[in-house]
C-alpha cells in the first residue's frame, strides 16, 4: 500500500479537492477589495456626524451631506482569508514558485479571472465525476458542472468591462445627449 493504487477512491478525491482548493485560495478567489464611502454632515448643535449608511441621515441634512471615499486598505484590516492567501503566496515564493497572471487577450481582467476560476472548478468537478464510484457524487458533480456552464457566461456578461458594462455606458451617453437636446429647446 505504498503507492496511490492502495488508496481508495474517496481518499484520492479528497486529496484532489484539497489541492484544487489551495490553488483557488492562492489565486485570490475570496478577495475583497472595495472602497468605503463615508457620509458626513453638521447637525443642529454644530457637531460633525459621520456614517457609512446614507439611509440613516435625517431628511433636513441630506442636502448638506459631503461624501468621502476611503480606500479598502485604509479602513479595513486584512481578513482571515486574506491572511491565509498571503501566507500561501509567501510559502509558494519561498519554494521557488512564481505568481501567474491570468490575463486572456480580448477579455477584461474580471472576465479573465472568471474564466480561469470556472475552468479550475470544472476540472475539479470532472475529476470528482470520473474518480468517484458513488452514483450520488457523480450526479452532484454533473449538476454542478451544468450550473457552472450556465453561470460562468452570465458572470462574464455582467462583469466589469463586459458587454453589459458597454451597454450601460452607451445608455448613459444616449441619456446625456437627450438631456442636452432638451436644454437647447426654447
């Protein structure tokens, strides 16, 4: 039982799953990089009030609200997942691995990431389908593969730099042109 042939199929599947999970963690699957908007106003007593929820601002102060953008790195400490990702990256560098950029020509960076992750997950699901003896696990892998096949193109369509983003920009331009024409009418 020194070789992989002595291992049962579920153990092989677990090993494959952990390897692919580590790959996905290392690629930044769970990263969170959003800016935070802070709203401020001066109340009746002259005190400055700060909030990140605009719905909590009373009506009488809404016209005087100032917004402040705070970058992600300033407002939040790294999450546990980001710390794990950083640790994996550092260990990989110490072992001599290089960071891989997954930019695909003709696609935006967001679309490239979606396609890369979808491909990685599809490989895990295919491995799960072919390495398992359990009919239930095979069916689960097949169903998840179908969901992935439907979800990945939808995510690519609505991602930053995708076709929907371009349509939104054209709609804003058309609305701006319409507003300009309305201003010119006497």
